[in-house]
């Protein structure tokens, strides 16, 4: 399983990724600052603020866009 958490700086991507990793009891590792283009390993929660991301079209990766949920934290 691969999950990509994307959004602008300060919207809470790291908090979401850490919660997902904890919920998986550590089965999902957190990959911070993913460039949006590199191949993703299995069992990872990738964090990115890349404007565009490239993913395989095989249905194995879920994307969570936290930027659509409001302002950066503390704004």
C-alpha cells in the first residue's frame, strides 16, 4: 500500500502522515519531502508539496490532498 499526502506548506501533511503510520502500527513508513516523481516503495506514506505528481496507474496508491481543507495551521 502506498499513500501520498500532498498539500501546501503548513497545512498538516506531516501530522496526517504520522497518524496514518501510527494507525497502521508502524507498517507504513513515512517518507518526508517526496519529489512527486521518484518511484515509491511499498508500504509508505509519502509527503509532498509538489505541484504535480506522477503515479503508476495500477490502483495501488491513494492520494490525500490536505490543501483543500483550509488554511495553513496557525493562520
